[in-house]
């Protein structure tokens, strides 16, 4: 979800959530580092997963909650967020490619 919707919040949780990296790791993109930071900010109780309550102020995240919660435990883990974001990006890129192919496949009207 973090990759699917950008979330801007002031402040950051002081505790590191279990299951999420404590510091940015080498090889991560700026987007991945931002996603980790945003996940930690949303994880108000610091349990390493997001509940519906924690994301309800963010309509795009709330709307995607059921899709992202692949194990259907009522929470979204950081790994589930990463998987959902990758799926969302791939779908968005396919749509862009299809649109571009459609633009170039149609002959220009003269």
C-alpha cells in the first residue's frame, strides 16, 4: 500500500516495528526507504503490522486493505505492503505500455 499511495505525516514512531528493517539497507531505492518510513509512521502501536484502524484516515490505503491483506488475518504486514506495491506498480506499468502501444498503433488522421 505504501507504494500504491503516498502518505505524508508529521512525526515518526520512536520504536522500530518488529519485522521491519531498523535502518535503510544498501540496495534499496528511495521509494523503498520512503515506504519503510511511512509504514513505521502508520504503525502507531509498533507491532509491525497495520490494522484497519491505523489506516482508516487514508482512504486510498483503506480501500486497498483487503487486497493487501493476503493472509486475511485482519492486518497488513510490511511484506504484504511490499508485495501489494509491486503488484500495483506492475499493473500501472502494463497499463502505460498498453496505452502507449495504442497511441502508436493508431495511424494519425490527416
